[in-house]
C-alpha cells in the first residue's frame, strides 16, 4: 500500500485542480491520498467526484496555527485535520476568518513590494484568485515568477518571502490547542504537520506536543521532506512515548514545490488508526 496523507490543490496553493490531484495520485501509484488544502474544504467535492477507480480519498485540511514554542515565545505550526465534518460551524467560521485574514496579509506584502518598485499589482494578484481561495505566499511568488523577477517559486521564497524575510508579514492564525479541539469536536483526527521542520522557522519543544495530546492531538507527521534524519528520529521517539499515530507524506503542491506525490508515505496500520478514530465523514473509494 502506498499512502500519502498531505497534498494541496488549487483550492489553496497547489497547482493541480482537485480533479488533477486525484488523477496524479493514481498515476503516481498511490492507493490512498489525502487532500489537505490550507484552511479550506473547497476542493473536497470535486476530488470526490473525480476519484479514479481503486483510489481511496481521505478528506482533510491543513489548519494555519500559532503555538507557544515552549521557550517563552511562539511558533507557527500547521495542523492536519482528517475526516472531520465540514459542516462544523466553528471550523467553518474560523476558516472564513482566516481566508479574509490571508487576503489582507498577502495584499500588504504585495503592496510593500510594489512600493519598492517590483512589478507586482496587488489588485491583479488578489482579483486573480477565487474569492474563497486561501491566499498565500506561493501566489505572490507565482506573480514574481510570471513577471520575470525570479526564476522559480523557491527563489522568490529564498530572496524575499521567507519567514522573517524583508517582505514577510505574519498572520493572526488559530491557537493550535483550539484547532485540535475543533477538529476533534467535528469528528476529525488532528495530526501535527512537519512539527520539527526547523528550516521553516522556530519549532515547538517536545513538551508542547505532549501537552497537545491532552487536547486531543492524535498524531505527528514524522516523514516529511522538510525533516532531516535527526528530526525524524526525535519525532518518532516522541510519538512512541506518547502512543501517537505516525504519518509520512509529501506535502505535494504541484509545480509550486519540488516534491513528488508519494515521495514520503504512511504505513497502512497508521492510516487504519486514523480512519477508525474518525466520525466526521468517511474515507471514499473510487
Ligand atoms: P503562507 O501560507 O502564505 O504563510 O505560505 C506558506 C506556504 O508556502 C506553505 O504552503 C509552504 O508549503 C509554502 N512554502 C514555504 N516555503 C517555501 C519555499 N521555499 N518554496 C516554495 N514554497 C514554500
Ligand atoms: Fe502551502
Ligand atoms: Fe504545512
Ligand atoms: Zn501542506
């Protein structure tokens, strides 16, 4: 079984539409794929309707969160929620708030670049995105690439958009413990994404993850392209201590990122644990 539980579509900042994502998953030889767009479930229906024969779809989302880092500061963290009820009023309201917040923040980033003479048009950038799409830095990076300022999305991040970089602006994200409880209350399964990916910015101390287990955290993403061997080893040991589900996933973003679907995978026993814990919506089979 080949299982990839973290992938983005054009419903957030991936480049494959949901239909293309499930087709690409089948073409990559996956048996199970999860659609986990940032702060939205907008791609679920399209992905479900286009599900190729034999492919299993786990519907999910990646929640943009902020957490105490365990050292007196805070850290940006991403929470994957699987198989939750998309009708949950608290999740719906929070995702709507974040979509507005994401547009506000990306507009200010684009305005600052335009003010410094870069050929980006904040109005064109925001108007070019579907109104309900969670706007993110990859969209601004794409505009910079289209304008010939950079040769790739990665270059735009490396030069301008990295966390703490010259045009970086933070966001008012969801408190992670609140997000964990929201996902659980909606019958979903919360799994912390790329928790020790230190190249992305400050990461949380192990004690923070242990505390989230009391809020209902079910698992950690151990095998992720942004985790080096040391990060994997430390997270796997922590997961064993806390009896957490361990996942592995590519965090595929289409051509916005140089990772392949199925580049990292999840053990079938772990996927079964996730499905057994969930009561929001079922996994779907094409
Ligand atoms: P944002 O949601 O606006 O904070 O942007 C974060 C998104 O940018 C995440 O989905 C990451 O996958 C993506 N990202 C972060 N760093 C890079 C990078 N160096 N190259 C391409 N995408 C990146
Ligand atoms: Fe992303
Ligand atoms: Fe993420
Ligand atoms: Zn992701």
